[in-house]
């Protein structure tokens, strides 16, 4: 069983960066719309995503049986 962060969808770096950027933009929108509680929640999501997908990310191993 693999962790969600090891899903093959997240292998390309640009997808992981886009995910973190999306969360940061969403946090900015929440602050701009005068919703500081949701802004802080999204900053928390952003920090978690940055840690999980950028700093501590290790690509999952390629299975030998899936090679062609």
C-alpha cells in the first residue's frame, strides 16, 4: 500500500508545484475576501503540501512488472 503522496500522478515536478501554488493563491483570495480563518486554513494546507510534495518527496519506485 502506498501513501497518497507517492501516487504516480505527482511524479512530475510541475504538478507538485502547481498544487502548492494553487493552495497559496486560494489562501490569498480568502484573505482578500476578508475571510482570515479560511485564509489561515489554506495557508496550513499550503505548508503541508509544500512539505509533503516539495521538501520530503521521494518518487515511488518503478515496479519491474510494469516495465515493457
